[in-house]
């Protein structure tokens, strides 16, 4: 390190990653950049397998922008890296919000976003089951609070009428009344023009 020569080629993924944060804390920016480039070049699959952990480590660390951007792009290109991860329920809500705001976050059916955001919200502590018939008044309040930052980011108008009826409408008590009314009107009259669309 002090002689200006560091060889990471013989290190495993975890060993290389473990060098990153200390190097960042010491302000060794050339080494930080080199470690990130090495991880992306030589440990692509390992990054994807641990993408939730790594994007959490790099969140709000400007010097780790290469790894942050890479992880973010992998998630945007394939939502399964996020939604099918065993660590999804512990995912940072601020990072989830950043991802949902991105125009390049690819998803082939908007209901998948709703179902997974709902799953994430129910999985926070204290855990709440998804059956609204068993929710207490307090649980409705808790779920409304957990979901509030994400509601505007879900394109409910892109959800089919059947999925809306079966998978969204049961949660109408935690959604804005005007949103529910507008979407019901939209599905009842296909030529209806949304004048109060939450997202474009």
C-alpha cells in the first residue's frame, strides 16, 4: 500500500470487499477506485449474489460511486435481483425509494411492484400479515405510514382491472380516496381521461 503497488488478483471476493471500507475511511481514493474496478471486473456474479448488501454498504458514500452505480444498474435491469433476494425484507427504504423513482427500473407488470412493496411493508418490525380482515386499527395506521413514501411511485393506472380488484382494492383503507375513486372510474370507463393521475 505504501509503495504505491497493490495486487488484488489473488484475493477472493469477500477479502477484496473487506478492503474497501477501511480504504475509504483512510481516504485512499486511488485504492478505493482500484478496488471497485477490480470487484466489478473480476467478481461480477458475486456482486449480483450480494447486491442488496453491497448497495447498502455504498449508499451515500460518494467515493464508492462506481460500485453503487453498478449495483443500481443491475437491479434496474433485472428486478429479480431485488425482489427475489432473501434479504429484500431488510432492504433500506430510502434505497428502495431511489430505485422506484428511476425511469430505467425495468418491470414487465406494475402489479409486481405493488405486491413486493406490500410484502416489504408487511415484513418490517413488527411484522403484519397481509390479510386486512385481521388488521387492527393500529395496524392500518402502521401500514399506511410504511407505504406512504411509495404510493406516488406506483403506476396504478398500468395495473389491470382484475389485478387492481383482487390485489390492490382490498387495501383501499390505506390508500388515498381520490386515487381509489379515479382508478375505479378509469376501469369502469376505458375512455376516461385521468385528470388527477398520481404519476405520469
